[in-house]
């Protein structure tokens, strides 16, 4: 039985230390820090993708097939966007942007609202 306990403890320690560390989200504070994200597709959990284009426009493909139109700009440490999906006008919202190297998290209402995570590709 002693060997089984040692094996169990060893397996637990191996699993603990073999697990990759979770990357931390870092707040994007400058437009220069945002630049690597421009032009990249960002996928939400529903399979929709969005992209900030260098000319200030936004592109997207919605799984529902609804048309998308939008624009964005950098303003005082936030990405401010105005968009429409189909007939639904989303209005203007300035969002806090964070990035962990693979995923982008945006928090609505200047970082005080609902947060969502999107995978970058």
C-alpha cells in the first residue's frame, strides 16, 4: 500500500506542475500596444468574428447571417466603437481592452460593464 500512496502523491504533483500556467490579461493602455491586434480576427464563443481595421472601420461575420457595420477609434485609453448588427443599432461604447497573448478581453462602459473574452486568430 505504501507504494500506491507514493505513486498517487507523485501523480498528483506531476499533474500540478505539468499544468501550463494561465496567462494573465494585461491592460492595453496605449494605441501602440493595440497595434498588434489591428487586422486580426477575434472570435466569440458563438463563432462570430470581428476585426478592427486600420482605417477605423470594423468588419464582422455573424453566424446568424445578419449584416454588420461598425467603426472604431482609440480614445483616452479605450477602444470606442459604434456598430449595427442587422437593424439593431448598438450605439457607441468605449471599452477597456486586455490581452493575454492569445485572447482579448473587452469590458464595456470604460471597464465598468460586462466583460467578454474573444480568441484571436
